């Protein structure tokens, strides 16, 4: 007896749904792509409970007649391709004919369509058609998807919170808006509008809506061609960065894609203009002959293959590098905000008689402390190394006895401190070294101080709809740092008070780092966030590369590094110093063995 049987159509649709409809975001992506292929100019996406309860997509596109409405729910039924050769010349976003039957196999779907001549309603619940009739509806299509995965509990239990699922939907709609600024998008969640674009075709306007005025105002327009590719979009000035790589928005022929090697080419172009571990904001569409692009890689259509991949990577790198070189702007200095006068010292608040919090001023300012410790503070010589942060912690002996005894030689290229020790030549990364010292002092002292400071002018921070949808969860996550974000309109949050240890930091940049960290990790422990927060503060307040130091400043960097419990790697795991041994130098200069004279 044969063991092999042919699966029925409903089961094969459910299998396909596992690839196409992994979560509500996948449904929204497939349906919006259908609307765009139907030449819609206005698309509305209405979501209830993160899409688990209901998703509605409404467009003003071409619509369908009654026959096409029925065929649309048959597997591999599509208007996009007709023969094998069309697979190598795809100009539409959809082409597989799998989306609607896959969605209908795991949910309750109602489709209303009007092609300008006739109107139709069709309902398919979990693979079974239950209604098919004439029905009055405006031109275009409306599709309602309800009770997703209600009959497939194994799939349902792997979904996350409604806020998280909606954040993914919000993110994909933003990507569509950046790829199609000529289309008006409206997104609502639980009947509240969270995102809307005008559809006027102004990409810079969409960048403004998503990333804010500063990012959009200085964004560099990209328009470059070679024999095969045409690049169009915007590159945001490198002084505005993010903590993750997910703000590089790449489309090919206006199709959203993921391509690590192109991300790398973009990062390489920005490399000289921003700190390590920071990432740029870039919105770039790549036009090419459809025959160079293979989109038939995976049902989700995020992955693609290219015929001339290396050529494209080099072209993107050169185009962005040249654009940055020719259009870099000096960052505008924000006006100094008047701070509320507080009775007690803020960052200077002492913890014990011999331990003090760091001062985050641009230059040294004398401490104002209680009388019983004022004299001791005056005896300390103020340090100006890395003017971004000044430390007054008194540690008389190195914490780590394995730290080598070093004699300072000088500085190399404004980046590295050179010193000699018993084992050889030591090269110290000046930024990583001070970053590690700042990190350990912050780790020891920072969260002990619960003093709060009200802001005379509250800090308004522009955020994406993805963050707005999860602000409650984020507030729970940052509560232990005495931080709380209040919603301020539809696209911003506001801070009214902050702990004093944040008073001299760039609050907007600091909070964006926290938001990025949350999007990367979602469910995280407080300790993980605390470490990321300290690393971010330490990084932003340490000596940068290409800064010349005098001998006293270099000595101070070494002395500070000595005091670290673990001085040999920075908070991100990179080495703070390396050693070239005497033996290695002798070998390289042919001074060992028979060569020695």
C-alpha cells in the first residue's frame, strides 16, 4: 500500500500560509502590495488589537469584476504573470497568486470590489466560500480579515502582544510610505489614527513625518546613474545616527528588500563620518532592468538575487561617499535651555565622602558641594581630558593589579596613545580607554542618585508610530531609571522631569538609543537595559578620534584606565589597548637569532 498521498487544496493553502502569513504584518504587506499593483492612490489600513481581531484594507484602485473576485481566492491565480518567461521580467509587487487563498485558509475574509462597472462581495471563512453576490461598494477594493489563526492555535500562541504586532504593521506601512510618496497612506489602530501621508510625491516630506525636522531638513538628495542602475532617495546627515541598522530603507524597483551587502556598502560610505556602533538613516530606491533582479526566492519576497551585485555595491558606496563629501553640513547648535534652579547640587551630589558622581559639562566647572567635603574637593586637580565628561572619583590604587606599568611616549594620528612597558610597545585606543573608565564609574554610582529635576522647557522627542504603539511597555521598562514618556500628539513623546544624572546629556539622542534598544530586544531584563544605557552614556561622553591631546591629558587617560576593574576591553567588547612585544619587534627588524648584532 502506498504511503504517499496528495494533500488536498485546503491543506496546501495552510502550508503556504505558514510562509506568506506568519503574522498580521505579513497580511498587511501582501494586501497593500495588491492595492499598489491595482494603481491605488489612497490606501487605508485599519487594525484592531494588533491585527489579531481585525484588519481592513481599503483602496481606490482598479477593483475587480465578479469573475476575478472568485478566481482571486484560487491558489496560483494571478493577473501579474502568464508564462514562464514572465518570471524573469517581473514589474509588479505580487505575482505568485498565493496571498489571498493562504490568508483565507487561516481567517475569515470578506472582499468587496468595484471595477467601475460592477460591484461584488465574496466571503471565504477558513478556506470555505460562504457568500458570493452583487454588493454596492465604492470603486476599488476593501478586504476585511477577522479572527486570524482562531482555528490554528499552534500558530496563534507564537504571536506576541497586540502592541508588538501593531508595531510591525506600523513599520511596514512606513516603509511603503517611503517607497511610494505619491500614494496617500492612512493607518489606524483601535480607531485611533497613528500615521498619515499626503500622497503628494514629496519624499522629503515623508522623511520629516517619520524622522523629524532635523533629519529631513539637511537630508542629501541622491540621484545617480550608471549603465545598469539608477539610485534615487535621500541620505540623512551623519550627525543624526541610530543605534541599529534598521533605518537603512532599501527598495529595488520600489520593492522592499533586505540585503546585508548593500547595508554594508552604505555603512562603509558613512564610516568616516560617524562613531563606530552607530548607523545612518538612508532612504534609497534602486531602479534597474527587471531581468537583473530575481524576486522569486522566497514567498515573503524580502530576499532577492542580483545579476550584477558587486557592481551595485560599489556604485552605491561611491554615490553615497561623493554625496556626503560634497554636502556635509556643520550641525546646528541648539539654543541652551534655561534649567530649573535646584536647591541641592545635581550631578555633583556626593554619595560618600570619597566617591562622587561625574560632571557632564563641556568644560570643567568648580563643584558646589556640602561644607564638610568642600576642602577635599578643592585639593583635587580638575581634569579636562575629554571635555565631554569630568570625573572626580578618588581611587588611590588601581583596581586591577595586572595593569602594566607604562611610560608615556606620545600620540599617533590623534587617535592612539603610545606607551612603553616591560613587555614592549603599548598602543591605547584613547576613545575606548576613556569609554571604559566612564562606564565603570557610571556603573558604580549612577543609579544610586534618585534626585529628580523638573525641566523648565519639557523635552519633546519625535518618534515613529512603531514606538508610539509600545510606549506603555517602554515606560514599564525604563521606570527603574526614573524616566517616563508622555504621549504628545500623534508622533512625539515628552519628558517633563529627569533624574539629575541626565541633566547635561543630549536627551533626544539618549532616548532614541533606548527606543532602538527596545525595538531590537523587545522582552529584555532591566540589567540588559542598564548596561546598554551606561555604555551609551560612556560612549557619548568620551574622547573622540582625531583629537590631539597634550601629555598631561594622555597621562590622565592611562591613570583612569588603571582604576578600572577590567581595563582591557571597552563596554562593547573591543580592546582598549594592544601590545607589540619586544620579541615581535626584534623578529620584524631581524634583530633575533643569527641576525642579532
